C-alpha cells in the first residue's frame, strides 16, 4: 500500500490524467446507456429507411452538405437547429435519423431534439464518413433542401 501511495505522490500529473480520463469514459458510458436515441450502422440505417418512413436531418454545415448528402436529407446546421426547430414539428412522432460528418455532432443535435419532445431519434454511427466508406449512394447539390 505504501508503494501505491508513493507512486501517486511522485507521479501526481499522471495520476490526475488517469482520474480525468476515467471520469470522462465513465460519464460517456453512462450517458450512452441512458440515451433516448438509438445509434445505427449505415447498413441498418438503410434497412430502416427501406422498411419505415424515416426523416433524415443533416446537421452539418451547408458547405459539407452540398459536397454530398443522403437523398432526401434536410440540412439544418447544428448551430441553427434551435432557431429552426419549429420547421421540424411535423416529424416529432416519426423516426428521425440525425446525420453529421463523423457522428460527433449528432449527440448534441439529439439533445436539442429531445428537449423539443421528439420521440423516435436515430443517429448514424460514423456519420457521412461511414456512409461513404460503405459505398452507399450520395447526392451532391448546389442548393439547400
């Protein structure tokens, strides 16, 4: 026990870093366990889109969206989502697939949508990057849908 205490004292920065990383990992694990949205792989997302009517919300910036997006996806950048949430009201009780570039912005978007009482939220694991890696169809356009 003395050796552990001596190590902790001698390597306080390493110990502090370990505690912070452990805390962040546990917090992420707990948040994901109790999240009110489901993460789907690109192939499961396609299956869901083919079997149910799914509204696709792309929360990337307009420049990213124009370079390539999922067919029928509506683009509302994450920074503008709260302002434009009322335009999505017809989809509150429908399946909503939230998409971003790598999957990191979808959790923030889903939290905003949950506060606005959206019920059936889905996220695309790995985002558009994963979608394109799976060679799934991408539409390019020069205007926002």
